[in-house]
């Protein structure tokens, strides 16, 4: 269970309750009026409730098979789902970070109920975190069919960069017993399964977002490699009751201005529509297609793909090719934005970044999310980012294969930028900052009084 936060450092902590409460089979609670909370703190997104667990002990209720945990209700309905604690842990802090969803719910509530099982708590606090501005453009982090993400995917981001895991839930939030809001639908652990980052509970039918910062993932990212020589995290997701749950996306939003100045400043290698330098337009690809966007009102410069870039499984040349002196380096970021214009709302448009020459089978590196329909949507197309994982002499872009009902695809923004840290090394190690931080095997930050196996500087120790 992680210490999740919107920022890596707190400005202030306010104590709401202090004492001793053991959570056992009679389901006791610590009840705090929201009026009291509001008197002591003006809460915002990124602030957090901190529950100090003085001891986690399965002996409290031997009939409970799910391990020590704590959770928060509001007016006896789930506000935060249960977070697990390592059995035997002492003096650990469990953090529940507020998003806009919880802030909105609390506006109409009257009381918070802090509960759990097989745990004794000694303090409840509110952590008031600094306000951090994030870049609007996100980097999409790729994961495999099992939810595995290797550590190198998070290379180059600052510790305070925001990471959003999104699970899509369809169906109904029920089972035979009733509502399953708050029931578990996923976990995030290290690939070797030695560190748990967090338990993920169902929030709603639709998109469920779970927000962390890079610092929260560090203990898992630095854990030992698994039996397949892989280091990183596993994002496990399962169905619950009548709800079908699937992994949708992982996005990283860097702190605004984190790479500005000095040697870390970004350099634009490709910068369309400002410039066409480095872009070669292939056969069958149009420029400045007349299709409008902004709810079918405005024309815009664009690169337009009327058909796919493969025929019979090989590249047919209907693509754009990107080339720069010295080639592209691992860590370079490709940024795109686009739309389509069609009266049929079932049509789809997206692009793929790939390598290979005409007549060869393509190697697909990245597929964008679906573009908006410029005929009906008034918003600007969202920018999407792909971070290059290995050096490439050149890159190609074409209309995405595999869409159920593809249509003409228009790209209005195409950039490739290089941060000062891009080196071209094929495998970029995750940034490690060694300090005095100590974590237990649940990923929780502990101090020198904690007894048991701990992780410090990416290595395991027995602390007595």
C-alpha cells in the first residue's frame, strides 16, 4: 500500500484525532464531523488524510482472512476503499489522497467514519500539500497484456510528476450482496511481488482514476528483478461482481517547467505546423485537407491520411517520414494532436508511429488514442505523447491499423522534442536518488524503529 500524494512534500499537517482505537470484529469506528474537518483545513485536490497505524495484527480477529486494513466512509457509504497493511507492521502511515471526486462528495456530507480490521490506530491527520501545476500534455506509458511496466518507462521524470492509472468499468456496480463500490478491482505491485504500491477499489461504473507521483512508485520500481530478469511494476486488474474491469491507460504529467533551463531544457527536433523541416510527405498523404474542426467551423493546417499505410501486411508508402541529423534518441518525445470529420459517429481515427521501409513489414512503436470528431466536438484536439524507448534512424507515421471503422485522419500538431537528458542509450535506467528513506515490503515509509525487512537505496535489509 503506497503513500500516495499529489506532491512529494507537505506544507502542513493538522491533527483531527489522537488516541487509541483497535479495529476488530465488532467494527468500531472513529467518527469525525465534516464541520470539524472544514474548520481546521480548507481541503483541495492533492491534500490527504493520514491514518497512523500503531500496530497491524491478524490476531485481533482470527476469523478475518483479508489481512489488516483501514478505510474511510462518509455517512456510512464508501469514500475511500480499504488499503492493506503488512501484518506485524508498527507505526506506519496510511495515506488517502483527495481527488476532485472526493472533494465533491464531501461537500454534501456530514461525517467521516474511519474504520478497518486487525489494526490499531493512534492518530488521524490532514496533510495540506503544496499546489503543483502540471503540464497539460501527458506521456502515455505502455503496458503489456498482463499489466507489466518496466522501470525504464518512467525514466527521466521528476519525483513529483503525476502518474494516473485508469481502469474502465462497465456493467453494474453490484453483486448478490448489493453495491460493490469500494470493493477491490486491482493492485499495483513490484514485478517481483515484494513491494505493494496500492490496492485499487471500484469508484464508479465508467473511468476510475488512481493518482500517484513518481516518488510513490519508487520502492516498487527499484525492487529486485523478477525471475524473467524484469524490473518494474505489475498493474493487476480483475472483474468484480457484475462489473467488468479493464486497464485503459497509464499517463504521466510532468511538473510544469520541470525541464526548463540549463542543460535540461527541451529542443524541438520536429515542429509542425511551425515548420515542415524533417518531414517527408509520402504518396497518398495530403496537406491542408479542407475538412473543418471546432464543430465544423474552422479550417486548420493539417497532414491528412486518407488510407492505411500497409497493404497485404507490408508498408505501402502512404505515410510521413521523420528524419533529423544524427537520428532520434531514446527518451525523445513525439507529440501529436488530430481529429477526423464525419457525420457517422461510429467512425474512428488514430495514428501509429512505426519503423520500416516501403515493402517491409512495419514495426509498430505506438498507437495513439482515438481522435475527436471535429464535426461535432468544439474543443481543440488533445495532445498525446509517446516517449521513444530506443534509438531510431528515422520514424514513420500513418493512419492506425486495426480500427473497426477507420476514416480520413487529420494531424494538426506533430512535434518531436528532446530533453537535455536524452542520451541515446538503448536502455535508460530509472532515475535513482539515494537518501535516508526506508520502506517496508508494503511500500510504506517507515522509520528506524520499524522491525523487519525494509528496502533502502533499492536494497533489502533486516532491521532489528
